[in-house]
């Protein structure tokens, strides 16, 4: 995939020819001691040239990719070898799309090329349903035979980040729900209407169970252990139930959840629980983006034979956030959050056979869409 100077929106796109890649690779593979040292390291080690192309990798990277030998990644850039979904969106390849401007792995390499060692955490959303990665990239400048290179030491911190994010989201949501239950008990106590008190507590208890189940299911989805159970689902009825379920959450933000009047009642054959998780995350995110007095509108319509669910809020997402919106652990709400949009895409693509996208503008607000196949039994 040759690059040229004009084919980039961030890092340089130029690539070295195959003859140069082969010559540079021999510089390292002819140094037996160097190769043995790097092969003994459990972390991934890459060495890239001035064009950010791989000319050396250790056995850990070969094993991670499941390839026959290191020569299969010669000439590729790191994002291309990792199968980052953004590495193939632009003709220039890894580092040259607008999304790449937010990639800390690319930034760490560019920093080392200027002679400054760097260490940054990076999220990689991989293509073809591969597991998303959180990595720590350490880059070091290297000069050998009068040529300049960059050593990239890469640690997979996905499990660490996943556990931390799940814990933070889990405790955050659980505490919010428990606090709602406490307030219900205190406020309803003075009314002395036992049935109403019990009904309200029952609603919050169901929400508490739903929050616990959501975190359990996300962990199962990421590990590939989630089971799909297809049943008959009615689109309008599902949206109506979700609107009622998150009405109390909306009230805490002084906003409303409204079902669009033109919403169609489509008969689907899909996993209603998983679909409900996706739509619930869309609704919660939309509510969080609202200001007092604003309205979240939800709906469903038939689109080219599929069911298109959508959730609208009046807010607008900044361009820098748009570029990272489906990345694991990315959030505008603080460190350790950011599983909502990521799980929407994971669950819809991997388990429902659909897709999720969004549009946003200052004039029209933000709309998240989930397009689900309408299947018959």
C-alpha cells in the first residue's frame, strides 16, 4: 500500500520500497545476540524505520498475530499489523487518517523520531470482530549503521484496563441505583402508602438487577462466552418498556424520554435481551448528554428490509470525541468509564449481526442508530 505526500491527514504517508525494507531487516536479523535478547522478552518488541514500517519484530509478536514468521509483517506499519480498524480507512494507511490524530501509539513513534523517548497508552479497535486492545507503548530512538529507527516495546494491558473500567462502571451504576432506592424509601415513608412504596422499590430493584446483569453480560461478550437466544421481539413495545425503565434516570437530569409517534411496530426474531442492552446504552448516553428541559427521542423504522432503531438528543459531539467514540475505555465522563458506546458496537456487530453508527451536528443534534436484521423463524 504505497503512500504519497498528499495521502495523509496526520503523519507522513511515504513508504520505503521493498528493497530498503529487506536491507534494513537484515541489519537486525544478522545480529544474533540482539535477536535472542528481544525474543526472550515476553512483551511485544517492534523496530520501525523512518517511514514507521516494521523491519523487526520478536517472537512474542509473531505468536500474538498467529503468523508463520516475522517476514509477513515486514513493511507494514504497526496499526496495519494489529489490524486497527482505522489503519485501512485512508489510502496512506496507518497514521494517515483523521482518526490517527488521536492515536497515542502513532504520537509516541513520532516523538521518538524527534529523539524523545515516550510512553503512552493506546486503544485499538480492531477490524473483523477481533478483540479490542488497550496497550502501553514505549518508544526509544535507535541509530544503527548511520540509519535512524525507533524501538517500540508494547505491553498488552487490556485485562487491567478492562477490569478497572468494569469495576468503575459497575460501582458507579450500582451506587446510583442504590441511592435512588434510599431516596425512594425516605420520601415515600412520610406518605404512608405501603403499596406505592413497594411498587417504587420494586422498580428500582429491577433496575439494580439490570445493572448487574449488564456488566456480567459485557464481560461474557468480550470473552466470547455470551450465548444468543433468539425470540420474537416487538420493536415499539421494546422501546416503550425502555422509555419507562429509564424515566426515573431522565428525571434526575430534568429531561424527558419520548417515543416518536411514527415509530413502527416491527416483528423481529432476535435476542431481545442483547438488543435491549444496546438500546439502553444509547438512551442512557443520550440522557447524560442532555441539559435540563431537553428531550431524548427514540424510535424505530424499517430501512432496506432491516430494523433501524435510533435515539436522538439535542447535543453535539465535538470532532475530537467523534474520532474516538467507539474506542474501548474512551469517555467524556472521566477515567475508567467509556464502555457504553464500545459495548453498543461489540454487541450489535458480534452478536446481533447488525451495525451501529451515529451522526452529530450543532443544528440537528446527535443520533445513534442500531440497524438489526429482521429475521423470520
